[in-house]
């Protein structure tokens, strides 16, 4: 007999993770996020439930995933270089979709207020929008996601922190996504100089919404530190040194980082070290 019971939120998240095609994955992400919002606005309640997320999400056959050292260098002053930048951003956004749904599916054993799930469903929904915005620009410019090779190392943070919710929050939103706040203004400037107003508009949306994603990471990281009576700054430094296999490099977007709840004494000591 077929099980016709409604999906739990964790099962929805797992379904997104097991969908390979980028456009199909993001369509499913939008569908499940809308269902969650409806349930929270007085519709039929959706249980959090449990799931068995894959250690690695399903991925399309293209792009080819290369060691970061083997990804060709971009020359941003050329049309080809700008396409490469957009391709890299699309790849980051697709990984972000999966990172946020994985956070929902993998840590249901950790007790959180319902607002935790509200925040990450919203983030996952916005990352799906970001992926599609950049894919639309690639296609308008005669390319597509998968046309160029991409970075194979982006999922490592998820694998390394698969059993550590505090490590996941420290490394993914508070380091990797915070890095996006540092570098995105420079990329926007490249497309302004190229007089590509449509891409600038898309990247402005991404830049403005990513601040909240970093803020959610900081918010729930501090929540867990408070519950465990841990010093947030010292704990953050320990976790980043454990799980982040690179260095934090300035310049930092201190204004946007502060807006997202990341004070300088969280990241500057790691950069100086």
C-alpha cells in the first residue's frame, strides 16, 4: 500500500537534497518553502519529523567538479571572465540551497524553537531564487550553468560538520556566507563597469538577502552557546580552527558583518593568526 501521509519538513528537505537537476531542485525548494509558510500561517500543520539526508546531495552531470587549484583563473575584464564569475556564483548558490536544506534535515535531534526552521526555510527559498536569477543571466548571455568546470571543495564544510550543529553554524553562515558579504561589492562593480544593469540588479538582490543568512547563523549559534553556557567568541574561534581548512583573509566588509551580528573580535583574531 502506498503511503499517502503528508511529508514532514525533514522529508521535504531530504527530497530537495536527492534532486539532481538545478532547476528542478530549486522548483522543489520553492514548493516546499511555500508549503511550510502556509502551514505557519494557519494552514495544515507540518511536522518537523526526521530524515536520512545523503552525505552528499544529488548533482547534475555538469559542471565537472575540479580540485580548487585546477579551476581556470578568471579574467574579469573580459566577457568570458564575467561569464566565469556568474558560473561560479551559480555554483555557490546551488550549494547554498543544499546546505540550508541539509541543516534542516540533519539536525532534527537537536531541540530548537520553531523559529529556527522558519529562518532556514526562508534562507533556502532565497538561495533557490538566487540560483535562478544567476542562471537566467547566464542564459541571457548565451551560456548556462554546467558550461564551465566548478569548484569541488564547497561541500567539504557540510561533511566535516555533519555531526556538529555548532560547527556547521560557525563555518557555513558565519564564515563562508560572511565571505560573500566581503567579495560581492567588488563583483557588482565589475558588472557596473561592463554596463550590465540586469546582472547588477540580480546581484544586488543576492547581496542584500545574504546579510540575513549570516545573521541567522549568528543568532542560532549564540542561542546554542547560551544554552550550553559557552563563551560565543572563544567557541567560534575553536570551531573555525577545527573545521575551516583555510584562512580568513581581509579586507572584511565590517559594516555588513556588524549588521549580521558578527563583531570584529570574532574574525580579526583568526585572520591575524
